[in-house]
C-alpha cells in the first residue's frame, strides 16, 4: 500500500528530460515538486566578452569545474535587475536546443536529453536596439530530479553601445497622433525642465493593441505613469521609468493594489526600450503589447484616467512619490487627444475638509486656548461665569472645539481611506487624536487646586499639551506635503514654516512678559490694555492670516 502511495506522489512531479521548459522562462524554476538547493552551485557560467554593444555575439559556457556533471539546464540572458529574456541564442550541439520564451523564438537554451554534461557552449547575439543596460546570463543547473540550483549568474557584461535617446513629442504631436497628459497642463517637455509628461500612441488590429508610450519628468529616482478606472491610487496598470541600483534607467511594469508600493510584474511584451537621463530629467519610451488591466473589470474598453507620479528610489526600488497628477477626465487611448487636470476636482473634497478642520483646530482654537491657559490667568482674575474665571471658560471652550474638530477630521479621513497607508502622516494623526481625547479625561479627574498632589496633574496636563502641539505641527507638515503632490511650487509648506516661526516669536514675547510680571514689571506700556491682552490679540490676528492663506491653498489644490 505504501508503495502505491509513493508511486502516486512521484507521478505528480513533472520533469522535462527533453528540455521543453519554456514555462520556466523568467524565474528559471523547474517544475520538479521540490525546492532548489541553497548551497553554492558547483557549476558556473563563463563568457567570452566583458563588454558588448548592439548586434555583438558572445560565447557562453556552462562548466562543471570540479568534475561534477549536470543532466539538465536552462540558460537565458537578462538586463541586470530584470527577469525577461533578451537577445537570441544559436547552438551547434545536438545535446542542446534553443526554445521559445514569451512567444519569442531562440530566447533561451536547454538540454535535449538527460545526458550527463560537464561543459556546454552556446552563442548569444545582442539585439540591434532596445538595450540600454548591462546584461548577465542566468542559468538553472539540474544534477538530478531532487538536486538543482536556480538563478546561477555569470559576471555582468558591460554595455558600451551608443544609447539611443528617446524622442519626446512636442505639443503639436498631441491630439493628432497621440493621447497626451502633462502637468502643468499643455507644457512642452522639449522646452520646460519642470514638465511632467506622458504620451500614448495606440494602434489596434484584430489580434492585439500596441501602445507606443513616452514618459518625461524631473525626478531623483523615477517617473511613473498609470492607467486607472478612477482618480485614486489602487487597481492601476503602471509603467515605471526609473534608476536601477547602478543608477542606470530601466523600465518596469507594475500593478498597484492600494496606496502602498505597487507590485512589480514581469515586463511582459515590451520592446524598443529607449532611455535618457539628462540633468535629472528622466526620459523613457517603449512599445508595449501588454493588455492594460485595472483588476476590477474586463479590458475591452480603451477609456482610462491617466496618472503621473514621481519620487526618489533606493537601490532600484521606488519610494513614496513626492508628486502625483491625475487627469480630470478619462482618455480614450484609441483616439488622439490632450487631457488635462481639472483643478479642485483633482483632490477629493473630503480630504480638503479633513485638512481644513485640522488647520483650524491646531492653528487657531488649540493654539489660542493653550496660550490663554499659559499666559492670561492673571487677566480679569476673579471675574467670570458660574464661579469660573474668564480665562478658564475661554480655555475650556476653545479646547473643546479643538477636540470636536480633530475628531470630525479623523473620522472623515478614516472613512474615506479605510486604511493606515500614507507614511508618517496617519501615524501622527492617530497619536494626536488619542492624546486629544486623553487630555479632557485627565482634566475631568483632576484634584482640587490646593491638593498636595495637584502638581502632578499640572505637569501631566502641560506635558500632554506640548506633545499634542508638537505632533499636530508635524502632522500638518506631512499632510501639506501630500497636498503639495498636486501643486508644483511648494508654497504651502513655506507658509507653514513661517507660521511656526511666528508662533515661536509670540511665545517668546509672552514668556518675557510673564517673567517680567513676576517682578512687578512689564515689557511695554500699552495704555488701558495689559500687555498680555495686546500680545494675545496680535497672536490671534497673525494666526488667522496664516490660517486663511493655507485654507486658500487647500481650496485651490
């Protein structure tokens, strides 16, 4: 009985002694039903050249230097950092054969039988165009069905050809032969270094649609374009033109599933890749025969919102984008046109409401409430409502408004986003929300002013307030940075920097007056009004000016 079960299991394992392993192209993993060896490979790959250019031929040798042997193998060439086979192979040995990869002939070499080999040679020819990067040869060596090594690499072969600079279309081409989207609207990438640009020229027949895609923009690491069913990130078909770990440009195909880093896919049926990097300006063009898929519907339509994003990269991996632009309407890729952004419609109103409420809470009501509690306790002392001084009533009222505005802003953005993606901003916002709710709870259970342990509450209350203020300011900065993705001048962050400087100056003046008051003195004579009151009025007017400027910026994003 045990023997029958064992034989049944063996039958599940698929092995290919004839070398027809086209399904393993790309990842090079054989379908043996067991995992690959993780020890260093006893087999190596050597090459006849260390440099190459378009059309060059390189002899590739698979060796067993220690006298060992391998029964099977799969060999292909890749641009460094990519997995799609490139170039073509030719063979003159009956033990080996060329095979198809991704419907392209002669893309890889494999064995024809389970003959034991110690050395195999094949010739590889570089394509006449489309290569802009160094290459490496990768192979899988099979010693037996249970022992094999995947992804053994040759030393990189350096590309020394003359890279072809991609042609970036100027505006006269848009709407005639291509669909174009740019930011600023209708900018010309041939004359402006601050132009983020994408163009798509589509041709369709009964079998498939071909897209010639062009990308341009200024960035530290990458410029990406996308096709989407809506104006939000998530379920988007993306192409990335960015730097690899060696600082050279590469084209990648990806798919986004939310606001996190998109999933890198196989490049697929992409050819004629051309790249150029000039003074930080990234420029790529290529031809794609891949089907555009947004994951949520059939791909029979040619209508999509167009996306452009740019940002830094690290070791060839893209980081969070610093700029993002979305077309205001869907574009029909089969009908040449020029699409633009639609101003205020590009940024969701619910996010604008969130930003406005947070600014109001922590630039006016919260800041003024804290200032009153800190510096105006001596003004109109003994006067107030319900046995409470005016300063206390004003402080409690303003801080209550801050709590309400913060809670509403938090609920709005969480109901909209329904996740925690977005870097530091949501983390800071959550901490602000938690501490904002803790503060009034602590205050409600404070002991009497004359109690011997009242100082514990005073210190805790002050410390929490300081923490809330610091994190609220950080949250506003990171939030405004997200708004700035939709703008190109960055003035809102500068205004926020000015506001922090203004508040710091007013706190210093209030503190100087507070210390002078303890010595029965004042920093200035303000007639019938006390210096604390004058400083508070100036503080309020200044805060309102900065608040109005930022609200205007959010409203026009």
